[in-house]
């Protein structure tokens, strides 16, 4: 759930939701073993619910990523999550300042 939460947060951070971003999250979930259907929908609903509670300012984003980093503590999983996040941010061909800032926060907190 924490991985999906990070990706959904990355999708929401620029205020622009693209179909390509949604497809990347679904693909990542399938690769992580979350099958389409009820379990996937529940996992996405939990992630979206959590993300909606985050103000999109630096302090709140840092707090959310720090909380996620406590759960995702293995370097290889952090790297995989970061690669998926990068794919989300580059999928809409609009690298916004909000996405760039979020990327920097994740790099810093994930120690990448």
C-alpha cells in the first residue's frame, strides 16, 4: 500500500491527472502482484484516501514521504518505486515545478 500511496501522491502533486499516469500505476501494481479487480480497487482507494489528507506544500509532502520511507526501507524497493515515479512524471511530457520539487524530496528522504 505504501508504494501505491507514493505513486498516487506523485500523480496528484502537479494537480494534473493523466491517463498515462493511471496506466503506469496499474502496471506497477500488476508487477507487484496486485491483480486487477477488487483487491486493486481497494488498494487504490486506500492510497487515494491517504493522499487526499496531504496538503501539497513542502512540509506536508516531506512528512508523507518520510512516513512512506519508514515502511519502504529496502534500497532496491525504494529504487523501483522511484523509477515508477519517474515514469509517471515523464508520461505526460509536462515536467512541472511541483513534480520536480516532489522528485527532490523523494531523492532526499529515500537517500537515492
